[in-house]
C-alpha cells in the first residue's frame, strides 16, 4: 500500500475547497469535538480521526498556500 492509497473505505467522502478545514462530525450535539485538519499534498486526502469521514481537495480549488 502506498501513501496515496487509503487503508480502508471511508463512511463518507467530502470534497473541500481548501487544504485546511475543520470537521465536527456534522451532526450537531451528536457530532464530535471540532478538529482542524490539513490535507497533505502527498496524498490529496485525509481522514477525520473521530468520525473517519474522508476529505479530498477539489482539483479546481484555488491554491491556498497550505
């Protein structure tokens, strides 16, 4: 398995417009503490450590310097 291949299937996948963003589980009081995540350039995706949601960077997103 390479760094660009996920280790498991994500329960949900979201496309974001910036490399740095937050995740709170999206379910209000049923969610989880807000965490800030940064998508690594090497992989192009990151999984939330709480809810396992996968985030990928929109290929058409403006470069945000992260």
